[in-house]
């Protein structure tokens, strides 16, 4: 939960202290689980990306057909057709990449999670540079009045040479968002456990307090295990940022997602205990 909201909900008078404290616990525990299933849809950005990707699939089919025909018959009119289709294919491929990076920018700016403003700005700046670069490649293609295979291949090769760099930027942006959300959930779970500890301590019945303490210990164990998975995910992110090999990027990103999913499972288990305790202390 964002710090400003927590500060806003803090008690403003001694007479309301108990009520507000329990309200804070309620928010931590029951809004906590909602963050697991939250999918921040990017509205226009997401719709645009999906639309452009669908167009890319169609253009790619046309490109493959024209290419195969040219390789088979190698006549002039088919060559001209293939050149036009190749031009459309390159433009659409750039468009998909551009809209994907725009979507990543939106998600970086709007998704909940603990990611520093500096890290966000750095990633957004890198995405902006690549978006501008792709637009420049489009302009070069459009300037070709009668495009030729050789001219188009030069531009295509230029984009292919950036493949690992573009891939790494995409993986890095996604990884930072995944880690930010899991870090935020883990921190909120720890904060909720602290609030529940205060409530347990105020219980008059020693037997009930002892039972609740056992549940709280389980919560702390789950929070600790989640933290260890987060640390493992952070190592995978560091490795991902340190390699230029495409297959290694895929491996590190896959491992990072597994670590994050394991952390999420531990936090969901902690959350179930939190709800149990909350129900007991609220009676």
C-alpha cells in the first residue's frame, strides 16, 4: 500500500486510535490479496499493441508467401511484389516493437510496486530512445520511392543487429515490474504481521494469545521464505542484465518468474494466516 495512503488513514485523535488501527490491519490483509490478481490493463496502449501484433501476423504470412514464390520462380514481377511486401513487413515489425515498448512504458509508470523513481526513469529513457530509433528506421524505409531488396536488407540487418539489445530491454523492464510487485507484497505482509502482533499482545486470554502467536510465527516464516525467493530473483535479474546471449536471457527471465511465483505462494500462505488472526482479534 502506498505510504501516503497509510499516513492519511492514521488516527487524528486518541479517541479513534483503536478503530483506525484495526482499519489499517483490515486494509493490509484484505487488499493485500487483491494485488496478487491485479492486472493493470493499459487501455489504449494494450489494445494498440494487440492490434498491431495481429496485423504483423497477417503481414508476415504475406511476406513468407511472396518470398517463397520469388525463390521458386525468380521472375521480375514477383521480385517487385516481394520487395513491396518486404517493405510492409519491416514497417509492421517496427510498429509492433514500438507499441510494445510504449506498453512497457505505461506499465512502468502505473503498475503498483516498489521500484525507485530513478530506476523507472532510467528504463523509460531507454525505451524512449529505442522508440525514436525505430521511428527513424521507418522514415528511411518510407523515403525509398522504389525500394530494392538490397536497400531493405541493409535496414533489416541494422534492426537484427539490435535484436539482443532490444530483447534485453524488454526482459529487464518486465523483470523490474515483477520484482516490484512481489517486493511490495512482501513488505506489506511484514507490516501487517507487525500490526497483528500488537493486537495479539492486547488479548486478555493467555491461551488464545498463545495460539495466535503460533499463527504469527508461521506468518513470519512465510515472509522470510518469500524474501529469500525475492533475493534469488534479484540475482537472476543481475545475471540477465550482465549477458548478451539470447538463450541465457530467456533462462534467467524464466528462473526469475519461477522465483517470483514461489515468493507469491509463500505470501498467499501468510495472507491466509493473517485473515485467521484478524478474524480472531476482531471478535
